[in-house]
C-alpha cells in the first residue's frame, strides 16, 4: 500500500498574491509529508482553469520539490499529451531529467486533459484528441529507452535523432493513465498501465472500477503494452480532513469539497463560478426533493452525495472527514475495494493551511502507522 498526496493548486484567490500563497503552502506541506512518511507527491496538470487548478507547470513544481526532499516520490498525475501542449520529445526529456535528479523517484502518468477550455488553448477540439494521446503515450517510452528515435506518425513526426538524457530507472519510470470512465479503465488495464481513478463515488464505486481494471489487466495482450514496464496498480482519490474535533473536520472538509465540485461544475459543465462568500453556514446544497447534497459531474463521472441521513455517511467520501478513527475506517474500505494507493486530497479551495497541516500530521502519526503495522502483522 502507498499513502500519497495529490495537488491541484486550487485557490479562492486568483491574484498574484493568491498564487504565491498557494504554492508556498504546497511546498510546506510536501516537506512535512516526507517527514510524516507519505509515499508520493502527485501534481495534476491543467491550463486556464481559474480557481479550480493553477497547477499548470507540474514539472517545475516537482523539480523544486525534488530538491527540497530526499525520499518521497514525485508523481505526474498526469502529463497532458496533446503535442502542441507537451511534445513527446520534451516530455521524455523532462521525465528523464527529473528521474535522474531525484535518483529514481518519478512516477509518470499521462492523459489528455479534461475540458475544451484547456484543449482550445492549444488549438484542439477535445473530442478529437484520443488518437493523438495514444500515439504520444506509445512513443514517449520508446524515446526514453532507444539510443535514437525516428517516428513518422499521423500526428507526430521526428527525424532520426538521439534524445538525451535517459532516465535513472531502467527502463523508465512506472506509467499510469488518468481514468475518468470505464473506457479509460479498460484501456489502462489492457495496456499494462497503472490506473489513477476518482474516489468521489465512494468505496463501492472504487470496487466497481477495480473490477473493470483487473479484468482488463488479466486479458491484456503483449502487443498492447505501453512502454516496457507493466504496472498493475490502482490509485484512488480520497478527499480528507482529519482533526481532533471530528465535527469541525467535516464542516471544513465538506465546504472545501463543495468548492472543489462547484469549480469542476463551472469548467466541466458550464455552471456558475463558486462563491463561498454567499454560502450559508450549512455548506451543502439542496436537490428538488429538499435533500442536502453536493452534486457535480467530472468528465463522464456523475457525483451526488446525500447528507440528509446520518446513516449514509458511510456511503460517500465525506466519511474521510473527521477523526483519526474515521479516516482509518474509510481508508480500510478503499483498500478492501481494491485500491493499491490512497491519493489523499486536502488542498481544496476554502480549506485553511492550518487544517491541512494538522491533517498531514494526523495521517502521518496515526493512519499510516496503523496500516504499516497491520501489513507487518499479516506478513
């Protein structure tokens, strides 16, 4: 099992001052995460998504963190592969360089990006990107292992060239695919890649995704393999705030998740921009039946959480908001659902730095040791 953090660089303040603050806070958290025994720092890549994600240059952030740390691994979750956004040669060069400088601590995820807002920034129609992403993801690991590369593809053409450097890890860092629907889960399994999945639907949803992924993995063919390092691994997102006061943790966490989801709804579904200044103390919304919910859609994944019944807390990811015991219970359910890695996310919009730091300490001092000790006893 791995226990990791993932960052969007989400902020309620899109000013220069806000950007300075959010990146300083991420660095402070990453340094603490290494001390607390976390395994990987993952960074997304998004462009032109104000408030939702200011993490537009993850390669720079991860390189900076590599120099600030010595043990914790560094994950691209993920590099967007439209060629005009990230040319395959430059991706291979950057991944290899970071892997060398970090002495083999890199994890390499790929995807296409999630919105027309991003695709259009680089002159693309989002709906046409799949074949371009496929060509790039097969090409990049070849660049990282071959002495010279020559490629005459439909979307990328490279005359014979030697590309340097080569990665620290042999043959290359483990590869992952961003999976937001059944098709991408199947593709990840069939191509021998790790799967980075959303966890908003709760453990039951993660279990369904795990079944799709493992079935695809078990039926994969050698000729479909992406790269030269098969990587059977399912990592699930886990929104989390862990404080001594469990009720306070839930209030802070649900408000942050509402901001996260309304930001998603704005860019992925043309909803209004989130405005926490207008929210009531009760940060939930209501559906047509008067139930308290948070509802949005991420890519093709619809998300709806009902808070009106306290007994339903186990049925949604907000159970990770609470005390150490709450967090341990929820993480155990994700493990039972098939997750190989927990991608804790506490850096969500409205959540203050003090609550994020306390969450990291509580996970590092109590949650991670609980599962490490459990694994040792089982061995």
